[in-house]
C-alpha cells in the first residue's frame, strides 16, 4: 500500500486520514493546514482507488479496509494514531477500534453510522442504478448531488466540472465500487459500540442528503465516550464546504482540549 506522511513530522501524535467511498486522501485537503500545525499526518488512498488502484477481492469487507489501514500504520512506523474518517472511512475507523483497540487514540467520525440507514440504502440503489444503466461517466456526474448543497454547486461550477472530469478519468471501476458499497451496506457495529472505549468526536450536518444526521445522533448515543457536533449547513461534504468551524472543533478534540 502506498502512503505519504505530512504535517509536523516530529509531532508526538499522528492522525491517520480515512477517506469515504471515493477513497482519495485528497478529500481531506481542507483539513490539512489545521492538522499540520499540531500533528504528524498519515495519508493513503484506499485499496482499489487512486495510487493504490487494483482489483478488489470477493468477498470484501470493512474489516479488510481496517486491516489495510493498520498495515499502513505498520509500514510508516506508527504505533498508535488518532483516526479521522468520513462516511465509509468512519466505518473503517470504528472497525479499527473494534479489531485493534491498542493502536487507536481518538476517533473523529464524520457522517458515519453504526448500521446503514434505510434512506442511505435508497440513495445507493439510485446511484448503482445510474452506474448500471448509464455508465461510469453518469455515475461520477451525479455524485456531487449527493455530496454538496445546491448553493455550493452553483458557486463552484467550474471546480465541480473539473472534479467530474478527473473522477471519470480515474474511476475506480464498477466492480471495485460495487464491492466497496457492498462492504459499507453490510457493516453493522451497533452491538459492539458499548465496547469501544476510545474518545469519539461524531460530526454531521443536518442538511446531509445522503446520510441523515440522526444516524450520527444514534452513533454518538451508543458510544460510551462520544461528543456530538452538528452543523446546520454544508451537506455530506460539509468538511469541504465549511471547513473552518469543523476544523476548530476537530483540532480541539484531538488535542484533548
């Protein structure tokens, strides 16, 4: 697995960044400056995507992704790390806490869930239907509708068009995508939440189209040591649309403030 290390290289604490369904570490670009002031940062594209593109095995599960993340920690000489995860990446963080608790410091779980919500299931059925009937280009073109708010899409039209073009050219492949979606749909950590002792920062936006913020409320309620942070606006990618309030709260949590 290819990875990179950034930020404050001599920092006492490391933050591992776990991306969502797209798998790209660059998703966290709006958080990099805030994190780099205090932490060593460990970044990687998830297996099957980006710099780590390859066919994924069948079966494939969130547990496999968690083991990959721990393998990246091993390869980088990281004994213990905080984990910041978005959606699918948040599930990876929870699975790391279940499987490798001694390797985990604090968890920051953005738009994550213990078990997939039925509305989110419906959204994925629609997206998979687009992929099957219209192909990768249409799937990638529709993706921003589930990530962003309408005002953001309007104000950043050229940026979104460039991202669609890049995403189409570097598409992870239909088989890989379906296996990754299958993994997140099969994930269920609800019964194990009481045993996750790591301090958790659970963040969501009330206007997220893809994952209801109530999933984060339920996740926080099930964890023994969780802080719930909600914003009113920013959609599924509120960490991109409105990064400053989130970054401040995130860094304070990771520092134990």
